[in-house]
């Protein structure tokens, strides 16, 4: 049986997918947001479930106001997303993100409207983005990439790299996210 994207997000938090009602009542706010986000995404294109879509979308918006997580329902995010702490996180709706993304407070993933890097980022698998990092423009972030806290990234980043500083500097590292991404899916 294929697991839901929410179950895989849940796995990233706890290391198992078996849930119970008691545990669901005390979920962290960021995981509650991810649940509403995934459910709204699931029901969005199913015409016979339009009311369920409206329910989950409204729940996601309420949680968005409480947690300051701004991730539109149309954003393409792979399985296994982990939000380290709730707090200001902004992701452009046209961003494409792979599996096992770990994102921390204060991160902005946005669009550039002019210049040679016009567009939104495409982010690979197994990426860790630190606190207050900014990733903008029509760039490609490879797989197994660690973006350090407060880094400004507006350039392509190859796989197996660490990015630090403002302006960002790339440091090749074969195991860039080893120890940073827990319970990968």
C-alpha cells in the first residue's frame, strides 16, 4: 500500500508512521500545518471532494496565521518535509522541492523578477536549509546540500555541497547533510 505524503512527513518527525488519536491531539504546530497542507493538496483537484478541500484549506490558513508558515497549497513539495520550528517561513508557490527537505525558522524561498536568474528555485532531494537562509531566483539546488544559517543563495548549487555566508560560498562535501537529516524517507 502506498503511504500518504503526510505519513512520510510524520515519519520524518518520529521515525515511525503508526499514529494514534492521543498522539494526534498533541502534534507540534508545524506538523499540524503540514497535515492540513497535504490534505488540502490531495483534495484540491478532486471535484467530488470540494467541501473537504475547503475544510482543509481553511484549516491550513488558520494554522498559517498561528505558525507564520506561508506555503501555498499549489507548491510542489516531495515526501518527507520537516519543519524544524514553527516561525516565519515563506515559500513561493511555483517552487519545486524534492524529498527530505529540512527547513528552519526564518527561511525564504522566493522569486527573482529580473536579470539572468529570473524565476524560482528548483530544490533537489536531501536538502537542509538553516535558520534565516534566503534562496531566490531561477536556480537549481542539487541533492545532498546543506545551506548554512543566514546564507544568501542566488546561484546554482551542485549536489554534495555546503553553502555558507552572504554572498554564499560553495564548499564541496561528499556527505554534506550526514547527521542533519533524520529519518529520511
